[in-house]
C-alpha cells in the first residue's frame, strides 16, 4: 500500500502503555454494588454527602472530581503513556491514515444517501482496555463498542495476523480496521439494533446465524472502502488485494475451529466461513456499492 502521503485522522486515542484500571465507566458498577450498604450506614451516608459536596464544588471550580476519583479518566493519555518505539509509532501512523481514509469514504457514501456520517474514535491499547462494553483484554482481538462508538485495537494483533494466521501485509491490516469501521456504519444505519431485536427470543443457533450475516456485511463494507480508497488514491500495489483475502481466509470460523483441533460446528459460527468472508469482501471491493452489501436479503 502507498499510504505514507495519506491524511492522518484526528480521531485516534492512544492508550498504549497505560494501565486499564477501572476508570469512570468501570468503577460505576462497583459504586452501585455498595451503594445500598452505604445508605444504611450512618458513616456511609456521611461519606456520600461529602462526596456530593466535593463533586459539586469541583464543578464550580472547573475540576472533574468524579473522574479523578474514579480512576483518573480526566488525565490526558499522553501524560500517562510510556515512550513508544519507532516501530510502534509507525504502526499508529498507519492505522491513523487508514482511519482517515474510511472517514472520507463513508462521508461520501452517507452524503450520497442524503445523510451525514459521524466518525468513530479509534483507541489503541496494550494488554487490556476499558470501554463502554466493559473491560477487555487483547486476547479478544480488535473490536467495536456501540456503547461509545469507538474501535479498539491492540496493535500486537497485527503480529498475530502475520505469525499465527499467516496473513502478513499492510492491506491485511487495513482490512481489519475497515471491518471494525463497518460495524460502526451498521450502528449508524440502525442495522446493529435491528439484528439485536431480531435475535430476542431466538435460539443460540439462530442468534449465531444473524451474527454471521452482520459480520459478513462488515466484511463487504471493508471491501467497499478498499474499492473507494484505491479508485481515489491508487493506494494498492500488486498483491495487496491477495493480502486482504488471505486475512479473510485465515479468520473464517471453519478454519479456526479446524486449527483448534475441534469439530467444525456450523451452528456455532458467528463470523462466517473462510469462503464466505472472502466472497463478501470481494463483493464490496468489486462493486464499491453499499447496496451490494445486503447480506440479510442474500443467500450467503
């Protein structure tokens, strides 16, 4: 990929080298858990009243006491992070360019549909991270949280993509980012909510089948972005498309189950087979048209 001259996104939050802690979102459930006992206790009531006074007083002074109390969420990441290596900085630079390109692509797509695109934030972390969806470790891989409309990725996943899954290359990495952005697009279009509602009261197998269609659509959206990025900026070098297809093949449910030494169980699939993931990425890449990505109406 010829990405170096691309625009960098302003919507990257770098938390690498920081402790996830509980943070404001993570500490709230703990407070709720102990709140009844504190209300029953005279000492607890005194603490609660003092806390409320401190928070209100802090607001008047322009200090977010609550965030500080709940884990320092008001402290800027740059004040807490460690110094990054040149390789780590370059990796962040790369995903920032890819994110910016997805912003440009989806703004155009939404405008053509008479709407407006709300850009997501990409959070870089190492080890584990707090999100509106809870505390997550890097073992879960890249993910999108609709609760805060942020993408989360530990860039060490790119090493796994190359070494563990046999899918090296910068366009393979770009595909991963674009796929998670695809989930953001689904949230903005109301698709994610529709899937969630459609799954209520259904069996586990039926819910999994809906998840497969949702994930394949995100693959198609990633392909759509690849089409637009290459058409507008001539980003791709020979072999780049094959990098993304290898990545899609490597993370198919059937291949992952087979490599884990277990039985391949289609009813347990949540993302689709290798062949399905390749087919839908290619469909988006070849068409460049969001209408081609309706996995819910198609025979997948």
